C-alpha cells in the first residue's frame, strides 16, 4: 500500500503506535519505544524520492533487544546492562534500514536470550500465559498488531516456540544464511537470526531482503502431488495432546489436499542430539560469556553462574564428540529430507503454559537448531481454550525458500479449513 | 616486574611510546594511538590497590583494528569506515581490560582483515618487505618492541603468517575457544581470535587470561622422548627452499634433542580442504558483508565486489559439500594427531616477500584454520638475508595448552642452537 501511495509510512507507524498505547499495559512487548524517533523515521521515509525506496520502504519493524541499534539502547533485558548503548547497528538491522524499514523499537527478551530474567511480555491471546521465550516481545508485538514484522534469534527454540504460542508466522533460516554479527552471542555454532510476520508472504519478503537464495526452488502450484515427511522426532514422548492433534490434523489436511505424507523415522544416532545440543550450547556459552563471568561473576543469575563455572563438568572431549555427531547428522538429515518437499514436525510440546516464570521449553526445536535446517512455524491451529499452536515445516539446509513456499501452501490450507483462525 | 613493584605501568607504557616515536615513521603499525589515553590508563593502573590487580596489570596490549574498543575508533582500515566508532568493547578486549591490560592503541590491518587496502605497516626486519597480512600491525608492533602483546584474527592465515614473517610468537587457538564477538565478521565458521607475544610464556599468559583449558596437559619435562608428527601438508609443493630448510632444521633439532619425529601423510580427502576453505570463506562472506554490499556496493574493492556478487557461481550444494568435508576431516585429523605430542608443519611458504602490495599467502595456514586446530608459530629460524621464518606446531582441537607447552620446549631449543636469533 505504501508502494502504491495508498498509505503513508507516518499513517502506518501512527496505527502501530495507537495499538501499542491501547495494549502496552497488558502485552508489554517493548523494552524501548520512542514514538518521536519512530515518527521521525516515518516522515523521512515519506519524504524520500521514489528511486530511493527499498522493498521495506516505510514499514515498521521490531528488533529483539539483544540486537544492536545505533540509535536505541540494547539491554539484553539484563539488570547489568540497563545503560548499555553501543552506537552501532547489527548487520541485520543495517540491512533492514537500507531496505527502507522503520525501526519501531526494541522487543523484550528473556535475559541474554538464554534464561534468567523473563521478559515482562504476556501472551496477547491470554495475559496469564507466556508468549514463549526468548524472543517473547518480538512474537507478541506482531501477534498483537503493534508492528508488522520483527526480528528474533534462536539458539534453542527462541524463534519457533514464541511463534507457536502467539499464533504468528516465524522463520529460522539455515544457520549463517543471515549474518549474526551484532547481537549478544550465546553459542556461536547455533545462534541464528530469525523473524516474525503476519503471513507467509511477510516471511518471504524478509528472506528476499536478507538475500536468502536456494540453488533452485521447485515450482509448487498446489499441495496436490507434493510429498511431505512426517517426523515425530526423538522427543515425541514429550508431546502433549494438543501437539499430537496439531500434527495429525495437519497431516490429514495435507492428505485431503492431495499430498503424500510419509512417516520418517530418524536413525538411532539422532537420539543423542538433544544432549549434544546441551553440551555444545553450554560449552560455547563459557567462551561467549567469559567477559560477563569475569566482570559480574556471582551476581549473574544462578543457572548461568553454574554453566559458566562448568558445574556439569563437561569436558573438551564431550564437546568434540557432540560437535562431530552434530556434523555427521547434518549431512545425514539432508539426505533423508531431500526425498520430500518438506518435513512436518511439532513446533512445541503444546500450547503456551501459564507464565511468566514458565516460558515453555525448546524440546521440539533444539535438534533443528543443531542441524542448522530452515524452520517455519505455520500458525492457524488451536488447542485447549482456543489457544494457538503451530506446526513446523523443515527440510535440508539451504532449502529455505523451498520450505517457505511449501509453508505458504500449507498455511493457505489451514486458513481455508479453519476459518476461525484466519 | 610490575607485580614485584620493580617497574610502574607508566614507565612501561612510556618505554613503548618512546620506541613507537622512534620507529613509527618506518614501521607504521598503528591506525590509532593516543599517548595521553594510554598514559591515563597506566596511571590508573599504578594507582590501583594490590587486591584489584589482574594477571595483565599495567601491561600494554595492541588491538587489531577490526576489534571494537569503547574508547577508540575501529576503522577496519577501510576508506568507508574512517569515522566508525562503536562505543563497545569486543568480548576479548573486555577480558583484557578486566585482567588489567592497558589498551595501547589499534593496529593496522589489511582492509576488513580480508584483502583490498593494505596496512601501511612495514616489516621491522626490512622496511621494503611486508609484515604479512591481515594482522600486519599487531605482529609488527610486537616484533619491533613497540608493545608487549597484541591481538590479531585469522580466517585464512592472518595470525600465523605475520608471526612467521616478523619473527614473533603467534597463537591461533582452537576455533571458538575464545569469543569472536565484537569484531568484523568475515567467515563465521573460521574467524578465530589470536595473539602475539615475544616469548612462549607470553602466549601462555594470554591463554590463561582467556580461560583456555585442555582436558589434561601432558607434563613435558623436555623434548627427550617426545613424539612429533612431521606433516608437509597437501600444499608442500608450494614451499620455497627457506620453508623446506626451516622444517628440516627443526626436525633435526628435535631428533638431536631426543624426540622422535615421524612423517605424517594426510589422507587423500584432505587434498580437497584448500578448495573447501575457499568455498566456505567466500560463501560466508556473502552473509557477513551483505550490509556493506548493499550500502557501499561497487565502491568496495573489486575483488570483494566479485566475491559478494558470487562471480565464481558457488552453489549452496558446493558450500554444504565443503562444510561436510571439513567436518569429517576435523574428526579424522584429531584421531591422526592424537598419536603425537604435536604436529610440525610450515608456517609460510617462505620469508616475507617484498611489499606492500604482496602480503604473502595463507597457503600453509588455511587447512589448519578450517580444521579448527590450535596453531603456534615458533620463531627463531632465519632464511635468505637473515629474514625470519617460523614453523608451526599444531595438534588436535582443544589441545591448546599441550601445543603451547610443546612449542615452548621447541622454542628453547631453537634459541639455544641459533643464538643469533635469541
């Protein structure tokens, strides 16, 4: 609409701010939002000549508050970084600005995007429930209509889980398809930038902005004739009834639309990936958080202190065994998944639990983060009390656009079959 | 001496500044050095109570100018970033400060630590020759006695090559043993922080400061009875006479000291690693430099523009094949190298070539960077015209302290046998 001249960026930002003012006392999705700064960016966008307008021209975006922004503070939602203000943009924020985006503000997060202090954010569907973590504010702000797009990050399940709980589209690309420069590092082998939107098209728009390309994308016309793998994953025993139903409902929808759905059992070696994820993440955190460990020490939250002190006594041999298992399973999963147009798997064990202390678990996300595969949360289904629950489509590494295209078709089907979720 | 109260930090910094003033017109190792700022840090260190003194208390360190420093600009030696001043410390710089170090200034580098604009730095042993790249200023400043320690980074051969050319000790730890947060990313799978010093003990001191630990370190009493692998590597045909002599001289020294030296041939699969390094590095650069590509475009230096435009037409399949080969060779090399106390291999193809345009090549470093193994440049040998040439000791991943300990023993032998290099 901006491109067609049907709306100004100022009007769009004003509408976001209006929603924010009406709902912020309940949803609390932002650690920093300066209306004047946002409107100044919008006015500058509206004044820009047509030839200087990028694909996100005038569109407001929320930024998880572990990503650096040159004109806004970055707190990591840590009590130790409340006055932290690096005057630099994360690589991803710089790309958004160059594409014309308005940086609306900073979205609340679980402390350091790991654990510890929770975001103040509530689930827009039920304020007693968690929006999920760690990209809590990014998912909730989009779900609540306070912003159109937002950036999050995932090291365990921090993009996909909040998307499932909040009922929005979420995308974690293949590891390192997008630069992770300029955000607080947790585990360098896993940290992945991701994003949220209201539609599959939103996710694809940002994929285009971030230059994500597959070698080739199959031209899917419809679900009819497509081939999906159904992977319950090695942690299926932890799925609640709502997740089981979401998966079977989706599989049935796919079959009814003419797609083939084939059960995929991962080899027994994949059973070790959840533990491998833990060993790699915690070992790498000891490199990443060494400055905080030295400077802040025991005033960090107790679980982090325990990890940094290596109370679990993880050895370098443990780390190498985990890394080498991860690497061999990456190649193995690519080969398995190449037989399908996409792999269907749970996004979360169930609907959003009661918050704020419990932000849910990354149980169903960790192995995909470890495997570096592209993951889309397809929203639209609901569980108990009408709460949202998503399903994940994934596939081989660097088939990001293929998985996004398959997800768009699935999303259309979900919307058509369950109009209450539209 | 500082710890014993025999010298003040101010006297030490003054001595460095005196050397800098005497030599800077020739060596040009710094992009930023503010004597007043350095002396103010030294005075603060001298005023600190004994209980607040860390292991680097009052010791000046140079910082490669791609690492962020909260009180100094960071130019990447790029014409496009001359006014770049992120008010944040890289994780490694924060750790140094907490340990008591004085940040003396920023060391010149090849543009973005990749290619393009050369550092203004010359080789302290012969101003007509390159100090090597990309950590040119970091190596030269230590070699010339302008600073005691310095930080560099390596994505191809950017720590070890300058150490060999400048005749200083250099160390590239196992990948991600030290956080690479806070420097300009080139290739996330390879970027490794490293450092320079005047002795093996200098390298070990910083390893301790950066919390680098092996599971266990053999107690080497002397070279007598130790077991070394001699690995000419798949690029041996590119070794010049000086590198061949350095390797055979070192092997002879080891044997004369009672060590066993066994030829190690790498499996044929390792022949693909040089190309795999190129594919991974260039593919990952397209993620890392997307902001610069979008914002600066064709005004970047031509080789970088070609890589960012993917003129080589590298596919995602090429990248994945390279990544999976790298991963399997990492595990395979660990098993091969575990049979030895350390692996001896060339540091460079020869002595420093005539500069400034030619900064030498990373030929003999790339596969170790890709394999993530710890590498030490042991200096002391010389080639034509008395120019320095080093040799590398490496070993399995996360045997960093073992390789440092073996290097210290080798260094003692080199110094004893070649007194002119002491």
